């Protein structure tokens, strides 16, 4: 099952779209450094900015863990082959873990890249100031929770040709918006309305908050969302007719 999970993960990260996405993310870093004034931001702020773009790729690849199997008639062969449904479902979870490790590495590589390219604004000393454990855990938690949500959404309509694209774009836009809301509430102390109070409980809000402020209560809430999403995905896929 580990081999199956790794094969799924490898298939996704070596795809042309994945490689192109990573390349664009590094180009984005260079543009941000040379076009935007980095003196106004610390490296922690920069990682949050960089993650806004990387987040879109993470959402897209999370959908592809199932969407690729459906479009290529692989899923029906897996479910009717030597693996049980539960094993296939667990393999998706393991694939998300592999993705978490991979994107945490990409994030750290980008942090180091920025530190070297812009020594006056950031530099290696700033890179060493990053709490790397929290940074890595944050990315892995985002991939687990939001990846599970993507799998859940796709499981509701496996044959949809547009759901992954539309949701990826929607989540990307919401994520950009969420950072502004988090900044306003957590740092500028804007008043909390009934609508923002509800939004603060959602994984979308807590995705942005997790990258900006890693704390225990936020982590517990975020993991709880991830467990709920993956549980529902498991229930639906166990009962779904695959044809």
C-alpha cells in the first residue's frame, strides 16, 4: 500500500503542471523580491505571501489524487483489484502525507533561495531565525486538512469535469481574501461581526492564520476539520458505486 501511495504521489509531482507550478512559484519569489519593496516585510511575511501561490498548486494536486484515477479509469480497476476500498482510501491519506513532506521541502528550499538571492533584505541569518519545525508542520497540516476537503468535494461527484478546476480557483481567491481578514482581526483588531465570527471557525480562515500564527488551539481546530473531512470522504467512497 505504501508503494501504491508513493506511486500516486510521484505521478502527481512529476506531472508537467506540477513542475510548471513549482517553477512559477520560484519566479514569483524573484518578482516579489525585485518588484515589491522587501524592506517592508520580514521573511516570515514573505513565506506567507509565497504560500498564497503555492496553496493553489496544493489544492489542484489534492484533487488530482482521485480525479486522475477517475479520468483514466484507474479507480474502478483499483477498487475491483487486489486492494480493498479501505486500503485505497488510506493510500490517499498516505499520499497526502508524502505531499506534505514534499511541499514543506519546497517551502524551505524557497526560503533558502530568497535568503541567498536577497542577502541585504533577508540573508542566511533571517533564514535561521525561522521556526522551521512550525513552518514544516503548518504546511503538512494545510495539506492534510485542505487536501481531505478536496477529496471529500470530489467524492460527491466523481464524474464532474469542472468541479476540481472551479473549486481550485475558488479556494485560491478565498485564501487571498483570508489573509486580509486574519490581519485585520488578529493584528489590526478590527471589530468582529457575526459573519466574521463564523468565518473565523472555518478551515479557510485557519489556513491563513496557521501560516501567520502557529498556536495549539488553532492546530487542534484545524486537525479536527481535517479528520472530519477525511472521515466523510471515507464513508462516501465506501458506499459509492464506481463505474
